[in-house]
C-alpha cells in the first residue's frame, strides 16, 4: 500500500483540513501518522473517529512554535515527511487579533522548519533523499482577482488581510529554507475548502447551523464576492499525491474550478435545508445583508492545471454534490457541532476593524 513503512507528521491534524488528511491516510494508506496539534479553539479530536484505536495513529499535543517539544518529537518518531497544516485561518479573527496569526503562521513555521532541518541533516543519506516537507497554504496570498483570470503558480503575491499576509510570509520562509539550506520542501496553495467537520465560524457550516435553527443568515456586503470551492476530501487526496509524487521545490495550486458567489452558496444551502430538514418557513427568507468585511477580496479562482497535468489529480466532487453531502452531514451529525456550541463557542460578528 501507499506510504508503507513511512512515518508522517501532520501538524494541525485536529483542525478541519488536517483531520481530513489524517482520515484519508488512515483509511487508504499504510502510513504511520503522528498528529501534532496544540488544540486551539478550532481543533477537535472528535473529527477523528476511531483514530485512537488505530495502531498506525499517535497524537501529540504540541505547539509548532515551541522548539524543545518539537525536537523531542522528531527524535522520538524519526519522521520521513512533515505535512504542515498548523495555522490560524479565520480572516475575521486576524483583523481583530493579528498577533496570534503572526506567532503561529510565521514564527511557528520558522521553528518547524528549523527542527525539520536539524532532523533532516542528522539522518542517513538514503533517508535524506526521501524526506519531504509539504507546506499547505492558501489562495488568499495572491490577493484579489477582477472579473476574469485565474491564479497560477506564477502569480505574484499580494495579500490583503493579516491572515493572508501571515500565510504569504510562511510560504516565503519555506521557499527560502529550500533555496538556502536545501531542505526538500514543497508548497501547495488551495482554494476555499468545505465539507464535514468544518468549524462553525466559516461561511458554509455557519449558515447550515443557523439555518437549522431558523436564525437570520447574515451575508457580507451584497453577497457578490466569489470564491472557488474545494471539497475537503478531494483536497486531502491532492495533498497526499503531492507528498508522494510532487517535485521538490515546486508549488502546486489546488482548486476544483467551482466558482460561486457567496450569495449563490447561501441560497443553495437554504434550498438543501428546506429539502432535508423542512421548516415552517423558507430559509431564503432568513437571508439578510450586513456590513462588509474590511478589505474583503472580490474574487479568488485557481488554475489547477499543473497538478492535473503532472500528478493526474482531479476532484471527485462537483460543488453541487459536495455541498449536498456537507449539508446532509451537518443535519445527521448534530452532536458533533452541538458539542462545540456547548463548550462555549458563540458566533458574534468580529473583524470589523
């Protein structure tokens, strides 16, 4: 099987995308997976059902910004690869509190690179030749597109939020450690993910949960901002392909060619909720328009041609099929997200600057 005899570090493995990667690895490969996560507010080990009983899985509570703890884990497990998905990721939170984003996304990535480099230099020549460091980033580093065009791997960086600026900084660090120290790194930049186990602060789960409660559905601005949507399981599969077959030093854009306006997304969620969980009111009537986010990028859209050509990756889900699966999952798994609410999470409007 794939990754037979391989030990993989997945940082941020209790987060949304990280947990999807671990579920994919445990379900379809022979990899030994070490989940490294400091368990912030958005982390949730309940997103890894059955993992604790899997002999190929281990969890270590550890911040990537603490070098001593990381060094001990490298020495303990002797990983063959690192998949870095540890990040603060919510744009609105970055507007109100950018310091945490700089600390985790920039300083944390730096420390992780340093410890990976120390580990890599200390292994045998054969193990050095096979070691990989895959850094997972976002399309937001490229800034905002107009009505046409796509982000490619050659697009200049132009981040507009504290979150995207912190991720752009981390991407540059990863590139520099490859160019300066020859650490075998790769970078991926993905479009907006969605799917099961998505933390409730993000657009799609937020609207589903509020819609199930027949609460108002606030849409930023006029709802015309466009995002390219990627089903999280498709992204997880793409990341393992890059780790397995990607070229050292290269960047790969991962997107599903599924552009939708925010208003389109919300109205489709309303229709699915009316179908799957009928109510006395039509959910579309709950939509309201609220003040826009400061610096809200108009449009993101990815050109995934490189990963399609070179690695043969294609998404399995259309936006329609993926969104239907997502809404149904949230309807059928209320305990998962209700537990988050019961632990004290309450969505209040943030990020107004």
